[in-house]
């Protein structure tokens, strides 16, 4: 039994690195600072240790060779999922470049809502430590923050801050969705203000809020069930704040063209910064989605929905959606990479399928090749990006599972497909 | 393997060789003296009539770190104009203003560059900077770690901690972030912006800490010197881009009191307020000050006309300039009680008075500073222009006729406001070699780089002499990296991975006591998880570290 302290987590998106775990052979137990997200993910047992071809156990070399052979005869393979660490993404992108594949992160349809807003008008954003030390007014839009990150309030808001005398007095305002618990109630008992509406009505609510921030007259007295006078009070609070923060999880804004709501928020933040400080704080970063976008960003120039079929990277945030490519019959093979979550199985397809994933994945239909890999941050060291996209955390190796890393497997497949060393 | 480069005309300012015919011998990646006795040459290159220099070193180029990746993600429309297909040797990617990492490496090498240094490494983002640079092939790289707006340092100054404590903190940070230099950006200004201050002059106090930029410059320049780091404090000064900022810049030079200091992209800090448009060139006064103060080095940050993107740690000034964004989109970030960043796409136009004069101010600066060992050729890539425009810039410096031809096409009022037409100086090949090789290696403190004498690593660029200097510097005949031939006729023929240059200044281990408490109380990462370890460079089998010596440290 070995106790390991200050273990960083790649699972929760907020880059928690104060976990204490106990490792007993292949078993991991979270001893302290766990949460609903991290404890489950760390304690997931290893069941598969051997790769399989057509359901039969084989050696890693055989599985790699079969994967390479399958890919050699494809014209438009899709490498989807893309849930792994930095080195895993490096290997994935090298393989995509070699095979002319599409690279598509599993969470891209959510990340896209932020990326489209960024690429159209930009934003003013902040990071976790700034939120912790400066935020005096936090507006949470359409999102159950404690459901997203169970320890967010405890770790970042309800403790000491450099620039606030009493962090218990921070204003917490929910717009749209109400919280699922009481984590947002401060230690001194101050409760969050909650202004509920249907999630799909947020575009109207946010538009009115921005108009009020800009000093426009609003004729209506309520919007989507929220009083305009309440929205005016929120607008005033943001104007009076020293360092307001507006946060949202793009995944929670599950209606068409939510990017326009996000853009309205980002433009409102710019308006607020004409007189005071205010920042956006998009939530995300689970299961390697920020990692995928970052590494794909510096390698190709684009976020992680890119085709290499033409020999150079082509970015299309809509047409290169894995589900679209599979449904339209455009793709001719699927590589599913998911090193973090054994429950995140590949999309249904009859195409040749190679799965490089966390041990214990259970398939409705056995893939042609399955290679179980180690989990970054448990079975091997690595790097992952936190939700705020600036901080890369250093993941530790916590046990000797002998499972190969994603990078080892994808690099081996790529090497099998070429003769010369490319760098 | 013994390689001989025969009969080339060698420009090696590090050894005082100025255009002399010399043979060069390479073995095991390094340059050696001619072997004595009998020896067998395995490969010989006939370089008669060719110009031979060491590999060029870009001492200030934004090639790694979060703001660069924000710039990439922000500008798909720019990448689409310059897609780069992969080959059997090279990875695919994109070029122009925010090139992908692989293309960055190939294109630098194809221009004869063998090293590039990222000047704005936020301590908390250092991991990313090194990971991105870890995907830049061929080049050696390194980074200057950014301090001066971090709350920890400002708290130390408010608490009147002594210089020794600050030295320990600076040295500790350099080790933790794997840096070779220290940079300060808008000293304290990035921090002041978080308190809603919109400008910060040299003697203006941070509203929370009561600390001034002058205080910060003084303690950091002192720290860098006292801990023995060769590269002087790398300073992006106050008031970037503000008309009249020349007074601040002159005051900064005067005020540092003889301490070594490098003023970066000084073009953006050399503006007067004369003339009808209240915008004028301060280049002559800046050059005079630089010529007089031998402790000062500068790089220019030349602007060149066309589309680019500005990516800076200076979110205070970037925010102030957001209305100039072209296309109209921009990003700023406040980052981790550490620093910030701002990304604003920009199009410099030769028919815009201000842009045209900025162009002239940069060139005046190059031509009026006497000592090429104290001025460096940069565009502050990509802020003034992408690095791929260096051959054009070299032609502007070496060819007065060409320079004046271009001058005659820019905004007429800008032509009236510059003395450029009357400046006769043309840079020589040796002066170019100093600025882009020997001088840069000396400034950064690189051991065994930037020279062609025995003992140096064999980073060598071979050009065909051509009166059109742009053509000459665009396409070297050969580029060797660590003795391996990587480029022929301006095309990559072989790839390899370069090293990461660092220094490891000493510090009192006790510095971690207060830091650990601070990290636990206020930051979002544990101290031990913050420090970057050596294996993060080496574990994928590609990267490695080269530690350079310190000054006056036993």
C-alpha cells in the first residue's frame, strides 16, 4: 500500500491537485479530497489488460499491426473521441497527418459554442486563481456549477482571498438554472440569488441583460418569467463590482446556436470593461477536451475538428462532425481514442473500428481492434489542460499497470505506416 | 563522420573573422580544428564563392505559449490562405501570421535560423510554452520568464523584503519555469489593469500595492545581475504604443543607473508628439541614448506592412488598442495572479500615417545605433510582422536604394516626418552576422553557439552571395544543425530535434517556505506540481536541456 499526496486530476476540468490516494497493487482508493467526479474516475478498476482482434486476445504488436493494416486501406478515416493527454494527442495528430484522417474531439459540439464566439468577436476571460482572489460578483448562466465541479465553491470561493476582506460576502447569482444543492451558500449563510428560466429562453434574458448594461430602455417588464427590474439589479451589481465574473458551461446551453448567447455575454463583458473590470470564465476541460484543442491548435492551427485528407489541415466546425461523417457514409474507418472514461463508448457504426481506450470499456459491438491503454495521471505521467485553458497540469504516474500509454500505441501504429522518421 | 566545408567566405564576428576564406571541419556535431596528421574526410562541401555564417538566432520571437495558441485559434481565415501540406519528411500545418509549430521550425530553418527564444513565458504557463516549443523541429529554443506583475513579487515589495529575498525568488522561478532569462512586461501594469487602472507611468503607483514600475525595474534588474544570469533583464517598457512614450523610455534608460538592461521592441516605445498628427519619431534621441549608455541593449520590433496579429503579455495596452483590431475581434486574459495576455489582430498599412511612420522609426533606429553588438534584428514576431519577413528587412538595412524606393511609396506626411532618406548607412554582412548570430548568442549567454571556431556546435548557414539581399537570405544553399545537414537550397531535407537552453541560478532552498504557504493559501496548484521537472522535456525521447554557465558565480 502506498499513499500518494497532491495528486492532480485530469477528470474534473478544474485541475484539482490536492487528492490523496492509496495505491494497493492495481487498486486505487481516494482517501481525501475526492468528489463525485474524481473518486469514481480514479477508483475505476482495471479489467482488460490484453488487446483484442475480433474479440480474441492478442499481443500489442499484433493489435498495432492489424490497426495499421486496416488504416492503410482507408481513404477517409475519422479519429474521434480524442480524450487523452498531451503526448497522446501528439501521437494522434501524427497518425492523422500520416493517414489523412479527420480529427474530431468528442466534446467539440459543446466547445464549438465558445470557439465560434471567440472566432467571431473574441472575449475577455480570466482564470481560476483570479476568480478565487478577486471575484466579488459571480453570475452563473444556465449552469449547475456544483454539478459540474462539486468542489468549486469550497475550493475557490469560500476561503481566503488576497483582495477580498470577507469572501463570504461575495454575490452569487444564478441566471436560468437553479443550483442542485447548497454549495453556493456562503459559510456565513449568505445564499445565492436565483433567477430561473427555461434554458432555451436564455438568449432573450441575456440580450436584455446586455441591453440594460449598455443603458438601453426596455419596454417589457419581464422576460421569460424574470422581471426586468431584477435583471437591471444584476446589471447594476456587475457595474458596481470591482471584479465581476460571468461563467457558463457551453455543454449546459443545449439549444441551437447557443454560441450567440455566449457571444452576447462576451460582448457584454467588453461593455462592462469600459468602466470597471469583469471577465468571462467558460467551464469545460473534462476528459481532455481543452487538451485536444490546445495540441491540435499548435500542431494544425485549428481547434480539434480538422481534416488532414487533403494533405494539409482543413478546419470545419460543422461538416467534420464524426456523427455526420458516419451517418452520411463519408468516413470509411473509425479510430476511437478515450483514455479517461470507459463508459464513453464509440458511436455505432459498421465501419472498420479501432478502439484505443481505457481498460474496462464494454462494447455493444466488438470493434475490429481494441487496445486498452493506461489512464494519464494514474498509469503514466503526462499533461492535461485545465478548464481555463492556460494552466497545464503535470499528471503523475501512480501505479505500475503495464498498460501502454495512448501515445505509445498511436505512435506505434503511425510508425508501422511509414518508413522515415518525421519531425 | 568528418565533414569539411571547403573554401567558403566566412563571417564569424565571434572570432573576429570578417569575410575571410576558411575551411571548416565538423565532427560529432561540433566544429573542430583541422585534424593533425593523416585524416579521412567523409563528406566535403565545396563552398567557393559562398557566404558562410553560423546559424541565425532569433532572440525575441513569440513561438511558444498560450497567447500564441489563442492567436492561432482566433484566426482560421489567415491559416486558410497559407496551408502547408505534409511531405514524406515533414508534417503538415499552416503558415503566415500564426504558424503551426512544425511549420515554424521548418520555415525558420529554411531561412538559416537554428534557434529562437520565446520572450514572454508566464511562470504558470511555462509548461505550455515548453510543450509548444517541444513541437518545433530543428530549432533550439528557450524562454524568458515573465515577472513584475505577479502578486507574489508585488507583495514582497510592499513588505519591503530585501534584495536577497527577491534574488532567491527570481532564481527559484527561473529554475521552476526552466528559463534562460527574465522578462518584465509593462512593469506592474498587467497587475494594475486587474485593479482597473488603465495606464501606468514609470513613477505611477499601483493602486493596491503602492509600487511603481521604476521600483520593479530596479529590483528585477538587480536580481538578474546578482544571481549571475547573462541575459540582462529583458524589458517591455511602460506605455507601449502611446505617442510621447519616448520620454518614459529615456527615463527608463537613465533611471536604471548603469545596470544591464535590454529594451525590447523599442520601436513601439520611441514615439514623440510633434507634427500635425501629434505623432513623431523619437528614434534619433533613443539611438543617442543607446549609443551613450553601454549597459543598454535593444531589439527593434520592426513593423512591416501587411496583416499580422499582435500577441502580448501587456493586456493593459492591448485592451486600450482593441479598437484598432483588424479583423475586428480580440482577446484579453487575466492570468492566475501571475500576469495576463492580449491578442489583437492588426493590419499595418503603408498609406496609414501612423503605420508608415512606425515603419520609418524602426529603420531609423537600426541605422542610428552605432554598435551592432547592442542592437538586434526582430519584428517581435508576429507583433510587427511575421518572422518570414526577415530577408526583406535585411534588404532594407543593407540596400539604401531599395530602402529609399520603398520610402517613396509610403504615406507622404510620414515621409516628411522621417530623416530616413538622408541616412546613408548600409549594414554590412558582418554587421548582419553580429546582430543575428554572435551578438545574440553573447546577449543570451549561449555557450558554444553563434560562432564558427572550434568547440562551437556546428550550426552553420551557407548562402550564395547576391546583391539582392532579400533573395540571398530567403534561401540558403545549406543549413547545418548540430552538424547535420537539414536544409538544401532553402528546403528542409532532414529533420531533428533541437535542445532547450536554460540557466540554473542558485537560490536559498528556504525560499520555498513562504512560497509554499502562499501557493496553499491563494493559488490553485500545489507548489511541487508547479515546478517543471527535467523529465517533462525528455520523457517522449525528443527534447533535452542544455544548461549554460552563470556570470561570477563560483
